[in-house]
């Protein structure tokens, strides 16, 4: 019985370490000050928990594909601070970053632009579910040390490189600053 418990415990710890590594818990975050933009976008407005925007992103990707446009990079612009606004009222814009001109849009989709400006940019290769836990504290420290002030909503740009590879997704976080 003792050996079975040890085996189960070692298996659980091994699986936990494997999962953390797979999701990117041990990967670094690259942070820099940059000027980015402008980016043309097609988006929808979303109200509700930020972790539930994926269905909207999938809807936009499917629509863009039906219009013959590849949506290589998607984005989320998160307008509210989840520490200050209740989850059900969180506002965001989610959609596709366009390389060319926008297609004819179906109801509910809008064309917009992420402006060119100065950002603190953080790049994380790993799961977007674990990314904010690693990125936001490091960016906050970076901005404090550089005496920068965030002046707008955080924009997360998602790029999938491969569905089967380990380092398959990169999220670029843009924090507008002055």
C-alpha cells in the first residue's frame, strides 16, 4: 500500500510539472518599450468574463474564413480592470487584425483601428491562460522602474504557429504608456 501511494504521488507531481512546462510556466517574458501600430481590425464588443471571449474569436475567424480572409492574428482589447469591475460587466473588444482591406461585414461586426503609439510590449510564448499570471506582474515592475504610466486598455495579440508543436502560440501584450 505504501508503494502505491508513493507511486500515485510521484505520478501526480510529474504530471503537474509536465503540464506547467507545457503551458509555459517556466518560460521567460521579453519586455521592451516600442512604438506599434496602427492595426486595422474587425471586432465585436463583448461584455462578461474575459476568459469567455474565445467563442467570439472563433465566430470572427470562421466568418473571415468564409470571406476568403485568413485571420493569422487575433486580439483582445481589455477595457476594464478586473480588480475594479465585476466580472459580468467587464468590457472588451475581440477580433482579427487585418493585413488588407476589410470584407463586407455581417451584423455585429465592426471595423476599427488600434492606433500607433508608445507601448510597453511583453512577448510570451505559451498558453494565453497562464500568460497573464506571468506577464502582468513583470510588466508592472518594469513600468515602475522605468517611471511609466499606463494610459489605456491592454491589448493582447494572439498568434498560433502550430497546433501540434510545444511552442505553438505567442501572445504579445501591448500596454499603452506615456
